[in-house]
């Protein structure tokens, strides 16, 4: 391929017939699972050399197996790593490969083109959390990520009698960690990724909804689990501490609850993934630092 004729957001028309290499399907599957991933996230997930990976990603994009989101063309993304979504040929490949991927007749090129910069940033932030968890668990002998789920099937609604209104339950993800020991234990978490755009009033309503939902047994009905915690990861240490303080007024006694944990996304990244299992989580019940597995 002539590099001079390649365009950053437009597929070349003179690509020769695609020849799969070992690992190409792994890349396509990873992008499909996460919705969007940037080059560096894919590199950490697959463990491939960055130069070779960039060549394969470029080839998969120009061949139609991967796509690029429209929101990436915004100036916010021009200086960062390239972001990839699923392309039409990649979606067809996954359907043909019978790996449980079935999204109907989605126009992936059109869908990717309509992505906003905010949605893209939010999705990549969720991906950072999941990748950090996956890598941390790979390196651990005792902890396994046994379940991760996203989507509207996690959504619910709950009535708040003190406010006389309904509120949504809409986590960004739900996941379960299995911990080995004398007895195997399971820890369940609702994930909220916060980019600092919600008002304190709206965020407080979200926390109140989770508390009431737990009291009413929504988690038992929807997910068949006996308990869970709500993790909020936000984009600054100041915002983390402010939300932690806000969570103190959720319960009637205003003492704070161990139901909620807060972290700064700067402490959670794919370079040091084991940090996510360390005491980086602040709790409004005591203002101390905790691990996920306490």
C-alpha cells in the first residue's frame, strides 16, 4: 500500500485481498466486546508489539474489518491514539465464526459515524476499567474476573418514597470477581463512570436510587445476587472526594455507607493494572481507603 494515498478517516480503494494473520480474529473480537478501543488498549489486551499491531490495525481498517468512529475526527482526538470500532466485514466474520456475536443487520459504518466525542470518551474510560481488571486478574493467583456485562438488560427503575418519584438504575457495567481462599467468595459490583458532567443533585439522586433499589431487593430479582457495591470512577481526585462527601447524606443518619466506593481514573490505567485491586477506593462510611475485596 502506498502510505501517501492513505487517509486517516477514509478507507483506501486499492487494498489487496486480505490475508489473515494469527491474532487478527482476537483483535476483532476485542473491539467488538468493548465497542471501541484505542491502539494502546488493544496492545495491552493482546500483548503484541506496537509497531506490528499498528500495521495490522491499519490493514484491518482499510480492508473493512474495523471502523473508525466519527467522533474521533473532532480535534479532541486528533493528537491521541487511533480509535477503532467494528467494521461491516468484521461483524460478518464474527457471525460466520459462530462466537456468539449477533447484532442483526447493523450498518456499522453509519453507526460509527454518528458517535459523539462524549460517548467515545465515556466508552474508552469504561474499557480502561475492564482492561485493568482483566490484566490484574491474569496476574493474580487468587482473583478472577468471572463476569462482565453491559447493556440495557441491566437497567431498572425504583420508586423513592421520600421524594415521591421514580429514578432509573442504569449502571455502565456489572461485574463479578471470584476470590480463592478456604472458601471461594464472589464480589459483585455496579460500575458508574463519571466524567464530571452531572450536577451534584443529579448524582445524589443516582446514589439514592441504588440504596432504595438494594433495600427493595432489586438486585436479587434482576441479577440473582445477595449483595453488591457501587463503584464510581471519576476524572479527577477533587471530583472523587466531592462525590465521596456527597454520598454521606444518602442514608437517613447521614453517616455514609459502605455500599459506595469512589476512585480517580488516574489511579486506574492499563499501564499499572494491579492498582485497581489495591486500596485506591475511598468510602464515605469512614473516609478511609479500601480495596475492592474487603
